[in-house]
C-alpha cells in the first residue's frame, strides 16, 4: 500500500498544485498528522499515512503549503505540561538513584510530535528528498511567517544528523556517468553556467576532475560538487580555463589543482555544512591519483565586491577613479589597454581591502563580508592572489567588475589557519595581498 502511494507521490514531485487550504481540509490534516505522530495502528500504518500526507502536500499551492507547515510547527510541539512535570522531577532527582531515569523522561518529554512526524516522512521511499524539498519551501516562507521557525529549527537539526558527512559518499563523475546525472550537473551549476553538452564534456576531460557528495537515500541527486582543473600554474582567468578550444593539458605533468567551481545543489540543506569535508576528501583522492600535485588552490568569484563598492562610493574616489560602479560593471573600459591597466591596479587594491577589512557585521563582527571568502578562510585557506579581469563575463563584471581570487590551500598551514581564523578572526594572506590592502598613505 505504501509503495502504491509513493508511486503516485513521485508522479507529481516538482509540480505545484492548485489546492489551497480550507478549514475542513486543515481539520483533516490535523487528524492525520496526529495519527501519524502517535503511530496509531503500528509503524506500517503510520508510514502509509505519512506517504498520503506527503502526496497531499505536493498537490498544494503556496497558500496550502504554508498552512500545512504552520499547522505542524505551531500545534505539534512538546507538551508543555509534561515538560514542566518532567523538569521538576529531574531537579528533585539530581544526585539521587533516580536521576538517570528522570533525565530520560525529560528527554522524552522534550521530543516534540514534530520530530515524530518528520521521522515518519523520512521512513517512506523518497522521504529524504521529500523533506529536503519541504525545507526549501519552508525557507521561502520563513521571513513572512515567523511561526515556522520552530519547525525549521527541528528540521534543520534532523537533516544535519541524517546528512552527517560520515553517511555521505564521494563519487567522481565522468562523461560516462548516467545522462540523467549529467543533466543534473547542468541544472545545478551555480558558479559558471554550463552552456552546452560540449562545455560539460570539456569540464570532464582528462585534465579535469569533478567530484560530488551523495546520500545513499538520494543516489542520483548530488548534494554538492566541485570542478577541478589540473594545471602547472595558478590559473588567473576563468574564460581561459573553460575554453573548449584550448588544448588538453597532460595531467601527468600537473603540479597544481585548481578548484574553480563549488556548487551546493539542495536549497533545503541550507545550514548543513559539508563543503569543507568535500575539499579535504577531494585533495586526498587527487594526491593518490597524481603524486606530483603539490599546490591546491581555487579560482574563485568575489560575489559581494561590486555591491560593497556601490554602498561605499568613497572607495572609488580614494583610488582617484573617474568611473562610477555602473560604468565599471559594463567592462567597456577594458578595451583601452592604458586605462585598463590603471583601473585594474585600483580594483586589485580595492578588492584586497574588501577581503581583509569589510566585515559581515554579525556575531563578533570578525567574519569577512564576502561569503566565498568566509567559506575558504574558514577551511584554512589563505588569500594568495587578486586577479583583475579574471572573469570578463557579464555576470563577472556585474558582481565584481571582473575581479577573481586565488585562495591557496597549503596543507602544512591549514590547521593553524583554521585556528587563527576561528579564535582571532585572523585572515591569512600572501605578502602581495597584504601590500595591496595597505592604505595608500602607509609607509610600513
């Protein structure tokens, strides 16, 4: 029975329904959710109900989905009276023979019906993917519906446990991988769009590697993937790196691995971090296959740079640039070699200050404003080089005036860099980047 329901569920995955939420419907959902949480009739019946509820959810429009999620969030939390009683009993039992039994009862009281419902969803075929997509919906509604926050916290916690890196499988994807999986790469690539099958084939050639993390319950859904170029130098231009007409490099001569694109694919896994584990696993795999590799670096975008300049126009004035942010984003200035040289020098200095001085303004205020910088610096990388006009695509010019960055993963320095960044907010940089970031009137 469950399998039949799941087949119907799968037939409508990804489709937005048209059914909203009527009071009678909400009452029926409440009854079914309560029975699901209580596992009435045994686990098989509970999973049958969970599959039916999942099918119902997928057939709803946005109004209906918000109502469904709010119902779970607001009405299926812990029983406040039971928690209070269990807490009082635990406090009274501390230090006595009954302390551990009282602790177990308090834990049980704090376990909400929401958790039991999510666990039932997880148990059905396709249930893991259903929950990941359900959270993606929830995140879209969260700002306007603060009542969804309790469900989001519990769902994120569950997903973090279910997607622990110990459960994930690292796979290398090649041109011979299933076509359905290759299509997913084209769909999910978030950094440098894959323009064609020829473009994808180029990224999977003998001098390239592409690795992805998979969950056993989502075998055809990459969770995050990284694209790697094997070279003999530090790449400074993404168009050159992705040029389909460029000769294939002899990977046996490679001493450098360039990570040029890292894409998270599942919006519902926001806050569940495994990108740092991916890079470490990939480095181990590459070192095994190519013992000559000794340099590991990125060619990374600078997604917040142009926005920061637009908010701080005085930075352009300080560089004596006679172009505003809008003119810089057109890239027209790059056609004049003399002007481009002067502007690129100024942009490199601005980018170095942005990376080392602009802060996110949250927590203790020490985190870099740029999200890509936060990721790599938090993993132990250092800012090695600023590359003006490293990306002259329309997207690259719009988000960073074409500037890209090399983050260097020095395997001997990773642990110390992670500790310094986490404890002191110290940003590891090369001497060249430190010079660029230095104020113009500084003599040191």
